[in-house]
C-alpha cells in the first residue's frame, strides 16, 4: 500500500534552511528502486536517486534543518532521508501525517529489502536497472541499436560484429529484439568469466564440477586454508551451490564456484577480521583510536558550515575521539565553531545532546571528547553543567574503583563512557578543594589554527570543568626524557602534524616507547584551511593513538584511516602490534634490528576487473583502466606499482600482470588497490579503491569490492586477483 502511494507521487516540501523551502514532486519509479523528483518549473529536467543510497529514514524533527522550522511544520509531517557517505541529508515535509507515514514506512521497507537481498537478487536487480535505462521507447523490448547504446553505458566498447553475434545468440525468438528473459541471457553471455573458468578447470577433472576432494585441494593449495579446508569445502557447497543435483553429489558447479568467489568469504579482506576479535582489556594507550579533527565542520575551515550532523556522521563511521571548539556565545551560552573564521556557529548544548544520543550506536567502546576551550570561566561553568546534566552516567567523573593506577584502564573497562580531554587543575591523585587556576594555555592546539588566533596565555580555567577531566589531562610536551621521569599515565599531549613528524623522524624509538604508556594526539596544521589531511601512517608507525583527521574530506588519507579501522568490528579501536606495547626498542627506520624480525614477499597477480564505474557520464565515453597497488607502512615498505592500461574496456578488462613487494613490518602495513582511468594528456581520473591492513589479507584467488571516493560501495564493481604471501629467505 505504502509503495503504491509512493508510485502515485506526492508534492513534498524540500527544506534546506529556514528561508529555503520549495515544493517538489516526488515519485517512486516502476523499478521500485529509484526515486524521481522535479520542481514544477523545471521543464523536462529532473533528479533521481537510488533507494540503495539511503541509509536510514529519520522521523519528525531529527535534523538541524527541520528543528529550525519546527514552529512552522509539526513533527508528524516531517522526515529526513540520510544518505550513505558524505552526501547531505534530504529534509522533507509532507502535506498530511498519513502521507508522511506512507513515505517513512515505504522507504524504510525498501531499504530493508535492499539490505536483505542475496547476491543473485542483487545481480538480477542490477540487470533490470540496466534494461530500464536502455529501453528508450519503453516497449519492454530492446533492438540492436538500443543494445549498442547500452554497452556504451555499461562501459564496454565492443566490436560491432561481435556484439551482433552475442545479440543473435540471445535472440531465441528471432524477433530482432530482446525481451526480458532474452536480455538476461544476453547479459549472462556478456559477463561469462573466462578468467574464473580457467581456475575452475585447473582443479576439475571432468570440466563440469568440482568434487568435494577437488574443492578441498583448491582451498588448501590456492586459498592457503590448511587443515580447515575439508569441512570448509562442504560448508561452501551447502552455502553457494545453486544446483540441488550437484549438492546431492557433494560437488560444486562453475555457478557455485563463482558465487563463492564473489561472496564475502571470497573477498581479499578476511571476514573473520571484520568482527570484534581483538583483546579489548589492555590499557587505552595500547590501541590506535579512530579520531576526528574539527568534527563540527561539514566542509572547509574558513567558510564551512558547522553542524551537529557532522558529529553524527563521524560517530557513525566509528570515530571514538571527536573535537569541540568552544567560544563564548551570546546569552551566556557557549558556541562551537572555528574561531576567527566565517564558519557558522552551533550551540555547545546541541553538540553534547547529539553526542549523548549517538556516541554508542556504532561502537560500545569509550568516546574521548577533545575540548578546545576558548571560553571565559563563567561560560566554562555553563559547559561543565551542560556536560553533567545532558550526559548523566555516560560521563566519566572519577577514576574507576576510585584508585589511580600506574596504567590507563582498558576500552573494555570504559565501555559506554565519555571521557573529557582538557586541561586539569592539579593532579588526579589530589583530593583537596582547588580553586580556578591560570594555565599556560587553555586551548590544547598550541599552534595557531588561523593567522589571527589570539594568544591565550594565562587564561583562567574553571574548577568545575577541571573536575570532569579524569584520564585525559592535557599537558604541554617538554621532552621524552621529562615524560619518562615525571609524567603520569593519564597525562597526554597534543602535537601539530609538523612537530609530530619531526619527533617521529629524529627520535622514533623514544616516541614508540612514550606511546606505549601515554596517549598522544596529532592534529592537522592550521595552514590546511581547505580541511585537507596529512598521511596518518607515519604517526601510526611510532604508535600515536589519536591521529586526528578531517573526516569530512575524502581522499587517500581517509582511505587509509577507513582501511585500518575496518577491522575489529569497526569499533574504532585497533590493538597495536606487541612490539609497540611492551618494552622492546622498535625503531621504524630500522625494523630489521627488532628481535624475531622476518620480512615477507607479497605477490599480487592482478587478473581482471568487473563492471568498473564510468568516470565521464557522456554516452560515448569508455574508460581505459589501470590498477595501482600502493603499500603504506614504515618508510622501507612504502612502494607503488601499477599495471598497464586496457583500451576502452571498463566492463571486463583483463590484465594478468603480477606485482611484487617486500614487506618488512607486516603488522603496520596497509595495502591500497586503486583503479584509475588512464589519460595521456592530463592526470588520470580516480575510479575506485579498496584499502586493507596487510594482516587481514586472505591469500589465494580473491575479489576486491571497490569503493567510491566517498568510501561507499560501488555495486558489482570488483577486481579479481591472486595473492601469494611467503617468507623471504634471503634479503632481496
């Protein structure tokens, strides 16, 4: 019923701000997957989006924009579509509560359906989508001219004769047109995987199926599964084999083999490493912690919009350290924005309310609230009061069990807790009453973030706020020697990227040792007014836990961050390697000096690509793809190699090229696969990427499911590779 209402269409108000509210005609298209909308004045132009891009529907006034118009539009008319990735929300107002409910329930149901689809259904949906796009005259049939257009849309530039040959094979009715089932047949011929067929043939004696024993041999020899290969072989047949006959014979057909290899089990990232699988009972200083800088910003640091939505996005993607820049606001209420710039302001109260609501939706482990405090003592007292009343029991106010230990508590001990990181008057051990005190600087980021930043020297810090700081007391960094002799485990320092990089280069071993006991936070240079990022890898190499990035800015640096924190249940905490947690002297510049050092050879055969995305949407343009494999880790491991490019084929390019790397510190290495559209005249265009920690790679024949620049999945877009990892016996 709800879907029928959506298909009939409705006039909904699209709201962007208090002053921008416009009527738009919205309608669910016949495919049940695409929402179409236009203004009545737009002539023939319109916009569409796929329901698959919508992550969730929020009901009522659950966005800043709809809250701002709450007096004008009651909650029962309002709803928000929240998109995946960095795309902005769509805030809508219906004409009646029943209409709003129909759209809320309808979109929620479609999201649920999309998420519960199995691989076959997803492929079927994808084929149907293409059929709809290419059937220009909407007669439910496709002539050869329409098929030629479709091939270009699908990123394949096929020889006309060969295309006609495939078309004729699929046209069983000999009508000169492909109807629905015939088109599915055409698509199957088109997507036949010769690369996978060859692998299948290597292990199948009869060329038709893999027996249980043959599949076990494949899993043991190619997929490096060792002893578990026998029972796993039976599991895979049960799970992926579509033919009941083959199942009864305990065998796997090429269809089942293909379904296994494109499933999560056949992916390059070991699905077991995706779950929460690490020891969470070690001190906080023993983990890398997913961290956001200037969390309140949606865009750049000069004119960008400050928004609670930015906090929701950061927390949803697993950030466990968020930043709040606080300044005196009107009416005695502190505000959050990027000081001395044109960024918009939001209330501190609203930020803390959002934090309380979303802190533990993606992960149950502690959130560190990094306070950049530029407020007067009076407004600091207001901040303390707001933190206390809004966060309630979530806010950690005193040491666990009332004792101060020699090391920090663990993420497990601090589950469901929000920790305040700020200056503190006196030490944690002191219990006597303290008064407000002058500190060297109240703001933690000593490096001015903008040329006109004021000197905050000798600002007053309020006792009420100070009392809420427990395990994250901000202190000035003097030297590693000073910290070793005088610092407490709950004291932490912040470093600008340039200071941290210098320390990492000059005194890497000492930095690693310091970070085994205390937390360090690194933040981007104040000169990065466009909210660009630095490479986090060199700071992880010395064990810095809180390497804060502008998560609103897509690119290589965020790919690395997403890659590292994709493991361990995306919980925002990744256990550091043991040699960074104990008293070993690990020097990232001389990894071979470490006890038990062995280097590994990583060999990646890039076999093929499937359904790579178009870069240029012009109808006639086809990509010339190449694959680059990039290694990020200690400086000796940094490396890049690429394949040649394939002319005019983004649909099923075949490379069969092998790239080799030596990895000295596998525990710190990240492997990034990048696909680009080659251009001899200018810079190559980015098409997709996937970044995986070296320790999470599954060897063997694997698919890499590509992500967009935004970090969202590109449906059916994959690379097929063969990965071999071996010990290096003699140094190469």
